[in-house]
């Protein structure tokens, strides 16, 4: 970004002029962007893009954590390879290694069931329910009660919305509790795996290249949605038929060029663009570095365990990948923000808010001092930050067995309550998800590794300062009668792992039906430990609910000030609802004397292809690369384009999002952000934040020349250039 | 290198057109290059550059392993920081950490003695002695005898040349034994350390950035040469006075720009451009990967030992750095040549030789089949490659104590011989060097680490295949009476390290005066082991001498064919004699979608400056960076230029070489090659081979603004822009 003008190529200068296009806009806001969009090359009417159930937005769907799109009238879905990875893994066996070899269903009958819990969500409506959620909540209501009432109203709305069946509804908060929208989605439950390339294409570069540019990953995969013969969502059944969507995207037959407009509809998960200076500093000072340290330690521990053999390695694969992914993201944020620029940006914003309030006494009375109020909430939260991290590690991510026991105990606690009073995850409508989670956990349970991870977390727990101790744990360790912390932990773990059957799936399934009394009567040591930790977790939930209620008072005030400063042109933080972002195909300058071009090539794949994981391009690709049909060759590149960069503004959840050109044709799939742009969850720096896309030209070339997925190409109305 | 035209900036396209300028030419060849040089912007008369003792070539000097140049009439010398590092280290104490803090002599009297063995060599003459060396060597002479006679003639010439005293002479072989030149050099023995920046400037980036671009290292340092009041070389003495060179370089006050011509005079050490396909394949198949494996293991072993404490770490620092440097170089070569392009290039060359010989029967009769003959020599050499590697590791680099014992034993073996019959390193003229080596070894001796390294090498020795076993070692291990190899090695090492005093410098100094009988009578276990290994080493030397004699027959034939193919325009492989290379300031494209600009900036230093080693820029630099006097600011960069790239063709030994512009002004110092260009010792790929230089503008800025070396700037006739 400090590269000199003299070494910039013309296209890079153009890109620098274009800069990034900040904002994950609500579709309803797109018409407001009409002038810029038209200037950038948008040929579609922006008003049309605001129609969520029309063409093309109606073709864009959610898979839960990923975005996807229909690409044929027969329910064919394209998304990222890493979004269908779980389904590939689910169908893989040592004898039939679909991960390594890829999978292509020869006929519809050969399509495989997607992994349990793979649902397709088609947004069918959005409705403003702010009045229902917030109405009549007088200012004097105590914070915890405020949060409870809002939660309850949301649940009531959701239940009413879902009553007809076959739908999934959700009340989403926008602008930090200023606006509540009810989103209705068709929930398709029979989803099948159609096609995924070999890992050496779909995950080429693996962890080494993750978050990185230049990238050479063919990160695409195909599913198909099935419904009952009557066209209704249905449980998986051989009688089901392909879903016929109203709209589907057309894949472009011409690739993008540097400077081209591209846009992305998708379901970005979570951003923190409206957190204050104090909140950002907290995340940078404690939350992120503490997680990085813990993840690094847990990864090292599991990798040591992996030396015990292949089975251990397989069990720990997902955990390590999960820790590493989040850790690398946080490291990127910390690195990019170590100069204090993030806090400086917030401080500047807060100075502007202060100036605004100083100039408008009436507004000042109405809003109070939201910055100071948020600082107070943050201080309250930080007072137990180390304990809360240890608690999370204990009950959620440091030990699969203890987190399972915690879930089972919570389920038993919540079951006797009326459904509307239960915590969200334990409501009837989420029971099957919960049971799928219990089943899914099985592949990550390996008692030795579990114990090693938990040992480390207990080591952190005994280091907690006074005032943040977990008494229930302290008592249990003391009860071992041993002298040192280390000995106490070992003795406690001996008992814990000798006396539990939570490693057995059938036992956990049985436990999931039991009451607290029945669970307690089992005398299972892991369940007993979860039970001992339950009161402290409950106390923390109550505190968090109070904080949430307070935030519902304060954050909308902060946002109202920002709305004023932005003249109403403000996009909300991401919240897993459908958003629109646009930008241009553009490289960037990651550091002094280095320039990144916006497109990579097949020649670059061959440069990296050592044959060893993660650069294990399959032989079929190497063979196909020898002669490229002109239809896939980019003349400027002299090769097949593979991945490209754009200035679009995305985050996790956008994975698999279609990337469209100005005519609304699919030119790629978003699959990652760049390393230098990791900080973008907090701040969008147009000089360096980039979205990484797999190029539809590469997808077509691989389908045609490498994997011979000719039937699918034809189904999408695409030419097959080499059919022999 | 596969970047697309559309993303290239104008200056990069210009650079691509310029390409690299292959060749480390002998100064006498420079006039032949006149047309290209003039076209590229050389303003000096090429004939003038061929004058070794004129201006500017007479200012270029050798420091042994590095190149340097006089930059004032008072004997001031500029070279790389890493070339004066040993002297900085030598004068450093825990109380006065010159490495960390840098050093600047306030007055001449404050200049510090350079490390023992730091000599300055000023070339004063070159004379063709081919006739004396090769004359009357009839073809029938047996190979070993041929090598012996050539060696002896070289020694006689050297002795005659050095007779007047104060000179160092050498007979160097060019074109693989086709041409022999006697080089006479003034040897200045009183050399003092004048100035070296803090390590956070001079070695900024350290091992992390070593071989890498973008680079931000201020790799410069200053020495001064002293002679007797009568102007003769003399041992260090307070009575000595600064040497007054006939010529010294002027430092430019204007920096380079992309596309500018630059040229480098210097002393490149060793290249292998004329090795055959078979020889290159041997290096790639065995020599380099075997060294990489061994170095990696030894580094890991020493790093484990380092955990025992700071003293161990200091002792192992030099060894680890040495292994890592060579290892990284080999890894770079292996990576760049894994596609077989190196062998392909040689195969193509050898096809052209075959075609030439097929077309010229007389030449074919004269030259025979040099390619086949060299292949036979290579096969002979490979027959003991594993044993030879282990032998080298035992006697030279795997254990400092055993290599010292080996040297001492060899010295005793050679001493009784007439001086002319001794191996070069053991001749009287090299005695003080040898004693300095014994003294220098002391800082790397740490018995625990030494044993750990030797244990690993012995582990390799017991794995040697039949036919390559080292019997003397096998017998000693068997004599321990233990059952397994592991137990035998431990038992042997127990005795070896309990029974030796070779870790003591004074003991080794005493041993260096003793005969083989006296040494043997000591009963020192390490000396005894060296003595046991001596016969196998001697046998290997005899075999190597025979191979060398054969090469003296065969290689000149191969070179003669190449000379014919090149129409006589062929540069010789590097051999530590003064050479000339030229090129242009130019970036490159290291891989798909990545472009490197040819210059880095002070802004880039700040980007990297984390404060932690090796990115520990000193506070004075950070402070000075806040306001830059316009005289040091490059308008195009908007910052101070730090390092730059050129297409010049250099190798190890060129470190510290002055980089000159077309007017002969010093614009920088060469200090490294780039990672992608590592293969250049074997093949010069103009697309990616680059020399890395520190920019004289950065040197001047650091001297002026950071270290306030104003006296030195004035001594060089340079302006001081900020003197307050």
C-alpha cells in the first residue's frame, strides 16, 4: 500500500482509484446506491435487486453457515467446496475416499445424502416487526427483564410464523436493536451431494494458503435440493423429487477482467463495525490474544496426541482446523491493528458523535452518552473475562466430552419448562438440530486427546485470579487430597475419564431423553462435573442477559447518532441475513515493494503443484493442463483464470456466495477474504480489504476438462468444449 | 514470471525488456562488452574499467570472503555490515554490546582492532602463468601425478611472487584449468573497525529476511586500513598510519531509479555454470539434499541444546547460522530446479557440443568426448558419496572438537615435509591463518553441543552401506563391547569426551607445535580418534587428487567446445578473482500474480518494525523517520529508498561489493541474491535472478540522521544535511 506510483501498472492505478466499496447493504437499500452502481457498470435495475423473491435474488439461498445459489431449474445448487466438505466427508470411507478422489454422481440416482443437518433455506419474505418486539417497553423496565421480554416476543413471532410448517422463521436485529425484521424461509430438508472435485482442486493449498493471496483453489461444489412429489419440504426419501426453484442463476461464458464490476448477494454472519473504541480495545487486549494463546496451545497438544496414530489424527482433524481457522483470523486482525489505527478510527467517530450531541441539545437529552454507557457495560463484562474464557473452554470448545455433558445437562434442565421459556437452542423446534449435533460430535471424540485438552484448560483455571475463581472446580480439585495443582488435576482427570460413558453415542442419545434426576442417578463423572459447573454458567447467563438488556437501551442511541452523521445512509452490521455488496476486480499492494495482481492462473496452479498435500493437484488436472481449449483461455493471462480478487465487502457466512457481473450472470463464487483484510470485521480499509473468488471460467474448465461433469454443464445450459 | 501484461507497470515492462545481464566477466573482457554497456548508459570508457590498478577498479579490494572498496584518501573502507560483523562481535562484551547498539569511533584513536585475521587485499597485478603451470605436461602423465605437478608449480610461482614480502599471491585457474593467472595483492594486516550500525539496522530482518525480497536491511559498515609510517603493510601497531590508497570511490549524492544501469566489481567466490548434466543431477540428487537433511538435523539438535542456557546459545550461534545459510541456499536451488530445467539446459548444451564435434572431425579427435569423460569421473566420485559426506561431517563441520583434532593431527603429519610438498593450508605462509582458525574455533566449542552433533553424525556412519563403511570407526564402536549401535555410540562418546582436552584453547595451541609422536603420546581421546580417521581421509585425498588430475585433462576440452560455440565470448566460472558484472535496476515477478518493485523504502522498514528481533529498528531510527530532509527523499517513492534490486550476476564473495552507476559513482553495496535466483550458481535465469543492494541514499540517511556519523560523511566529501 506504500508502493510508488512509478511502479504501479495502469490497471492497478485504476483499481486504486476505484478503491473498495464498503458496506453489506440490506437489499431494500440497493435502490439508494443506484448512481454509483450504474457508474460502475451495473446493467440491472437496482430496484429489481431489492426484490428478494424475484430474479436474480430469489436464486440466492442459505445453507446455514454458507451461502449458495440455484443454477438450474432442477434444484441444482452451487456453493463452495468447503461448504459441501462435510457431506463429502460424511460419505467417505477408507475404501471409497471421496475427499481425496472427489465425487461426481453419474445419474440423479447416484446422488448421495448430504451430511445430517444440511438444510437449504430459501428466503420467501421479510417483514418489519420492530413494533411487536419493542412496543410498550417503557424505559424503566429493568435490564434483564427487558432482554427477557424481547426474547419472548421474538419466540412468539417465530412460532406464529412457523406454524404452517415447512418454514424456518427468525427475528433478526438490525442496527444493534434499532430495527427487527422477521425473515421467513422455506426449509428444504432433503439435500444431496451431486459433485465435488478432488481435495487437490477444491482445497488446493489447504491451511497453508488459507486466507492468502495469491490463491489457486477450485473452491466449488454442487448439491441438489429435493422436495416431496407435491413440492413441499420433506424428510429425505427416495420418493422425493428435485425442487423446482422459481429462479436460478445463469453462469457467464465470459470471464471477468480487472476493473469489472462484480456484486455479491449472500448471508454474511457477524461484523463489529459499530463497536466503540473501548470495546475494540477490549477485543484487542484480551479476547483475541487470549483465544490465540489458548488455540495455539490446544493445537500443539492435539498434534502431539496425533502421533499416537491415524485414528487419533482423524478424530482431531476438525478440532484442529477449527482452532486454526479462528486463530489465524484473530492473528490477522491483531497484526493489522497493532498500530492502534482501529482505536484511532473509533475515537475519531466518537469525537464526531460528541460534536453532534454538543450541537444538538435535544438529541443529547434523547440519546444521553451512549459511548460512556457502552464503556461501562464493557467494564462490567471485562471484570470476569478470564473466568469466562475458561468457562467457555470448559463447557464449549476445550473438551468435546465435557461440552457434550454440558449440553445434555442443560437439555434436562430446560425440558420441564414451557417451550416459550426455554433457551433458544433447547426449544422443540431445534431438537433435531441438537440431536444432530450430538451425533456429529462423535467423530471428534477421542478420550486421550479430550483429556489432554481438558488438562490444559484446568491448568488455566487454577491460575485464575481471586474474584474470578470457579469454586465448583476448586472444590473438586481440593477433594483429590493431592498437594500440587498438577497432581490434583491428574487425579481429578483420572476419575473423570474412568467414570464416564459420554464418549459413547448411544449413551448420549439415551441421556438426551432423561431428566436431571435420571442423569444425576447415573453417577456419570462427566455429567456430574457438568452439573457442578451449571450454577456458575447460569449465573453468567443471567449477568449476560442483564448486559444484553442494557445494550438494547444504549446501542440504538449510539446507532441513531451514527445515522444522523451518515445522513441515513448506513448499512447495518452483518447478522446472517441476506445482504448485497459490490466492488470491482482489483489487486492490491500488501506491503512495501509488493503488488498483487487480481487474478491467478492455471500456470500458477502448476507452479505450486508439488504433488504433496496441500498442493496435490490430481493427475487428471495436470494432464488436462497440457492443452487448453481456446474457450477457457484468457488471452491477457495466456492461461485459464483460476481465482480473482474484488473490493467487495464480505465476511464469514458469505462462503459460497455467487459473484455476479453487471448483467447478473454468475462469474465466480466468493470463498475467502485476504490476510491483510482480516481486520475488516471491525473496519473496512479499501486499500487492502479484498474478497477472494473462484473464477467461473476455472470451474467450467475443471468440470469440462478434468472431471468431465458434462451432464451438469449441460443442465446449466453451458457448452461442453471437449467431449471425447 | 507468469504475470499478465495487463498488470505490469510501465517500469516493470521496461525491466522485463532489459532482462538480466548474465556473466561475471574478467576485467580484461570489459572492452568486448563496450557496445551493450554504452547502450545501457555506461559513461566510463570500458577500456579504463579493464585497468585493475587504475580508477575506479583500483579502489576495489578483497577482505578474504567479502569485497569492499576504499572511499576516502585516508584508507576508509566501506563494505557490508555482515562483513564487519565478526569484528563487531570480537569487540563486544556483555557490558558494551556493540552488536545491539552499533559502534561509531569518535576519533581515529577510538577505532577498534578488527577481528584477528581481518586482512585487506589490494590487487596490484595479474599475469598469465598458463605456460609455467601447464607447460611440458605430456598427455601420458598419470592423473594424480599431473595434479601434483600442477600444484607444485603453482606453489613455486606463489613463493617467488611473495618473496619480497607484504604481498599475497595466488595462481588462479580460469575456464576449468584452461588458463592460469597469477594474482598479486598487497596484504594489509592492520585493519580497524570504524563504524557499524546497530544490528536492528545492519541486520534488520535477520535470518527471516535472509535471501528474501522485499528487504529492508542497512547492510553497510566501515573499516580503515593502516600501514607502517613508511607506507608498508605491517602488523597492528599504534604507530601505524592510515593507508593512502591511490584510488577511492566517490559516493553518489543522487540515488538510482528503475531502469538505471548499475555495475559491480567484486570477488565472486564459486559458481558451477560449466558443470555437465550428469554433474548437476548428482548435486541435485545427492549432494544438496543430503546436506539439507544433515544441516536440518544438526540445527534441531543444537537448538535443543540451546535450551540449556545463554552461554550454550552464544557458542552455537555461529554454527547454526552457518548451517542455516548453506541449507537455505541449497533449498532454494532445489526448489527452483525441481522441474528438471537445470538438467534440461545442460542436456541442450551437450547436444550442441555433440553437434559441433560431429561437424568438425579434427576438433572431435582433439577433444575426445569430454561429456562422457566427465560423467565417468562423476560416477567414480559418487561411488563413495555417502561415506564422504559422513567423513566431512566428522572431520570438518559436524563437531568442532573433532575437526580441531583433525587439523592438529594433519599439521603434525605435514610439518616434517619440505614446505613446497605440504598441503596448502599447512604451508608456512598459512601458519598464522591456521593459528587464528584454532583461536576462532574456541567461541564455538561447547562440549555438550559438540557431543550431541557428533552423536548424530556417528548415527549416520553406522547406517553406511557396505563398501562405504569407515572401518576405523566400526572397530572403535565394536570395541565398546555394547550390543546395539545406540549403546555403542554412547559408550564411545563417553570415553571420547572424558578423555580429551581439545576443548581448551591453550592445550590446542600447545598441540599445534607437536609432532605426531608427541601428540600420540598425550593419549588424548579426540586426537586418537582423529588419528584413527587419518588413513581413510588420506586415501580419499589421494583419490581426489587423481580425479583432479583427470579433470585437468577433460574440463579444458569441454570448455574449448563451449568457447567455440560462444565465438570466444565466454566468461569463466567465479573463482574469487576480481570480476565485473552489470545490469539494470529492475523488479521481477516471483510467482503467479505477484510483482516485486525494485526498491524498498523507509516506510517499509516502519511496516516491519515490530520492535522484536530481527525487526528491532532502534529508537533513533524511528525518531529520525518522523521528518525526512528533502535531500534523502525520493519523490517517486515518497520516502527514503532503502534497498534495491538489479539484474547483476553475482554470488557469495561479492558481499560488500560497491555498486556503481554509469558515471562510476557508488550508489549502493551488493549484499545478497534473491531466493528465486538461488539457482544462479548453476544457471542464470534473467527473469528471476536479482542482486539485492543497500541503497547509498539509505546509508547516507542513516549516517547523517540516525547515527550522526558526520565526520565520516565529510571524510567522503558528502554533505551533512542535518547537523544539530
